[in-house]
């Protein structure tokens, strides 16, 4: 399983060949496809729940693993080759990589919603290869220089920060608003930090695991909340309403927070989230769990809630994310709990899969 | 292909000539080659013809004129999926870079690298053939003629202006200027559900036409201050506390000033017309009335398709705006007529086969 590197340049890659079947392969060094492409020597790659999901289940929604793909999509690296029309980066520049390049021609792309493009080439979403290779090819306008004082691990964490930036954009977060974030995993705590950086007056993090709440308190949340478990026999909806009332009371949220960011995908959190949002407020679904849940739709109607979905990122998210990290407003280094060498990639995935409480963000070093 | 590409070229201000140029090559597998059939003329075309420049856009080398065109697809690149030879299309003449921030946020009309037909240094559409990417060609349904297809461009300008103005059903709208763009703004405002549409112009004929076409009221200007004119507009047209939306399609200073006074508090003003670079503007009224003041430039995502759909559904008609047609060989005559203010829209036919 450990590949030998040749004297000649090669492209060692960590490949998902089939469900639960990963291996290292030596692939060809990729070539630039056109004059706008750049080739990146990947430096660091973070692991996301979706990577683990493809590995274990082989599909997310309509994206089905039908042929081997290289894994990974949260990366940073150094530009080693540029196409003739490239102006925004130079060889030697260190960049954060935006892993989804849309078609640029369809209605979504042309109207500023490129995250919805049907023909997006997204790293490690079947059938497209990801970034866990020595080299990765991407259009230059999807790479973002990072300043000298940002290291490559921080560069790799720009991707989840960009996800959090998009979530707050969708929420149309304004200064001095109150925000409740369900979930204190990486996305949840980053949403809390972004909301704070963007002027929220009060950010409350909710989670079922105390250690995660403890971290969230030290990161971006002003307050944290551990919801009580339902007593046996209690209707889950009634329980969700009770938890919502508790939340509002405990943190003096009046009629409720202006904004709720749902970053768990867990049905009880979704229900509580709808019940807690103030009238006319905004609820954003960012977390992914069961595809179909029991949703308090009449509450949503009567309280005139704005309910929106958020997926990936749009124009401006990556530059905003780089700025949030570079300026020190969000210290992403604190999210990294485990580091692995490229050859240990499979162990890294196993660790994320095991879901231990003390494991938060795992990064894999690139091929040296 | 030995076939040539007869083109109508502006050499410099005041001097035009015909030239056989090479047939354009498809630069990308997503491109199509179109046999241009009809081209309308716009004030900007006339401006380049007369002055050789608009602002910082200067004609430094000979340039093919024309940008308001329709045509028939001649050949398609290998990756084209939605068009085939023989398809009749309205042509969107400005292709953006697709990579910059403006493009990716959905405002491709503001792309700094826009390649726009007949804006220097890019050649226009008054040639036998013109190439465009697939997504900048819009199929015309059977019941729309190619002549109407050539009007899709100015109609799209009107669509974009009315969208900038965010006209909502029930709104009262005033449009200053009853030239082609002003008329089309009235028509789009009507299609968007405006309950009252006032046309304003100094030309009686144009105003009468506008009232038959899409406006509900006409307003005759007099020699008076802009504030008085604005107040009179509100009274004469029963605009209550003032108009919800005013669009300027004239560029005339007095119209712009009058508009600010004719709007209700919180109303919206959109500058579509182009006149003097700098004017005297009632900025205190704009401030204290908390007006939304916006510019509008060309068209962007969704505008062309909406224009075609509005025509296809019959909610807007453009046939009555076509007041003259000349053959390709008589193109210069069309420019002369438009400069003299004759008619509404003159079309130049494509090169005969």
C-alpha cells in the first residue's frame, strides 16, 4: 500500500476504488487543459464528512460512485505551472483551492448562482477526482493567494470557512442580530465565528456533546446550550417546542433569535430550530442528515419565516474566508486535532469515521 | 470555405465602406456561426458614425458596425447541444469573460473584458456572418419573424431598465423619452403590471404613438422649472403623492431634474438615457425623499430570454416599431435616416445569398 516515488516526477494519489476500498496509485502528472488552468502541488488537505460518506456508502443523493475517484477537496498548495492567460497567480504562489468549478455557460452560472450549476466539476464528487494527489489541475480564478503569514494548514481550512461564509450570506446576516447555531462541529463553530465577525450581537451554539460546547465557548459562541433529553413517551414535537422555549428564556432571546443556522441535519434540531426562530426571522438549513423529516410547517407559515437552503459557496466567499483567517478574526488552526502524512491517508479516514469526541478537524499532508 | 463575408465598415468618423472580410472561424466548440438576416440601428451606432467615438471608446481602426441583430444558424461547434443549422435566433451581441467577479456574481453586463459588437475594438454584426457562443443565441419560436428578432436587443435594454427599477404590479411609472427604448420601457412596465404608465416627450407624434402603444397617459412639457413640471405631472396624471417609479430614456437634463420632483418619497429612479456627461442634479430632493437612484447598462442574465418570452406570448408587440427596411447595399441610407430622426426603428437586411 505504500507506493515508491520514482526519480521521474509522478503523481501519487489516494484513490477510492469502490465502497470501503481505498488504495494508493501512481497516476500521470496531470496536464493543463487550457490557457486558464494552473497546476497546484497540493500541500495540505482537510477531511470532510462527505469524503467519509462516499468512502463508506458510495453515494450522496444522485452522486454515485461508479468508477474510482481520488478523494479530498479541502486543500491548499503551491502553484507550479500556469497557463498562458493566467493573470491572478504566479508560479511559486501559495494558494487556497476552491474545489468546484462550474460550467460558466448555464443560467445558474450567468445569474450569479454558480453553486447550483449542474455541470460543476467538483473535486471528489463522482465522477471527478479530488485533491489528494501530488498535483491538482484547476482554473486559475478558483485559486486564491494566501498571505505569507498564513500557513498551508490554514489555507486548507479556508474551504470550510467559505462554507460558513455562504451560510451567513444566505441568512442575510446583519449587524447586531441574534443568532442560534445548531451543531458545534467544524461547520457549526465556523458559522458561530463568522457570525461574530460579521457583527452579530449574540451567538449561541447548541450541541448534545459537552466537550463540543466547551470548544465552541472558547471559539466564536457567546453562549452554549446543551438541550435536555426527551423523557420517554414524550412526543418529539412537544419536546422540541419545550426546548425552543427553554432556549429563548435562558438567553433572553425575547420572541426568538433573528437567525437560526441549522448545521446538524438532525431532525430534533431542525424542529427546535423552526420553533425558536422569531416571527419574520430567517432559518437556514446547512446540515445534512435524513433526507425527509417531520417539519413544523404550520409554525413556519404562521410566523412568516424565511426558510432557505445553503450549499457550498458563491462568488466572494473564498476571498472573504481568506480575509477572515488572514486578519486573525478566525483562528482555524485551533480546529485541527490530528495530522497525518500522505502515506497515512487511510488511517486519517479511519479516525474521522470512528467519530471520537476528541477528534475535530483532521488534515493530511501532501506528497513531498 | 472560399465564401467571403461582405461587411459594412466604419473607417473613421463620417466614412463608411463595404469590404469582403474572411468568414469568422469558430474559436470554441461552444460557438456557432450565424448568417445575419436583420440588423436594427441604435443611437450609439449613429454616434460612432458621426463622431468616431463615444467617451473613451474610440474607433482607432476600421470596425464593422451594427449590434441589434437576428439571423439563421449556419454551422455549430462540436460541443453545441441546443442549436442546429437552420435555427432562427435573436443574437445577444456582448460576450463577457465568464471568469471575473462581476461575471460570477451574475452581472456580466459590467464585465471589464466585455467583447461587445461594434464597440471598439470589436467588429459588429453588419456582415454576412457573425459568430457567437451558443448561450448568447436565443431561438425564436415559429410565429416570431426574424424582423421581430432584431428588436429583441432594444427590448432587452428595456427589460433590464424595468428590472433595475423593480416595477411591481400596481406601480405607477413615468418614462421620459418616447424613442425606441422609452417605448419599450413602457411596454415592459405594462407587462410587469404597472397600473399607470406616463409617457413624456417634446415630440407630439412620438407621444401619440406611445399612448396607442403602451402608455396610459401622455404629458406635454412646457417652459417651467423642473420642480413646477414635476408638481404638474403629479397633478395632471393623478399620481397621488408622486410616481412609484421613473425611468429616464432621454438623457435630457431637464427630464432628469423633473423626474426627481415627480417621484413619491421612497420612489425609484433609473437612468437609462444617455446625454450630457454631467448635469445639475436635485440632490437634496433625492436625499430628503429617500429615493433609490440607479443606473442601467445594457442587459444581463435572463433579460434576453425574458424579452423573447414576452414577444412570444404576445404580451409585447414590436412589429409596429419597425418603420423602415433597407437592403444591405443601402445601409448608409438607414444611418442617414436614423440620424435625421425619421421613423422609429429602421432595419437593414442581411447580405443577399
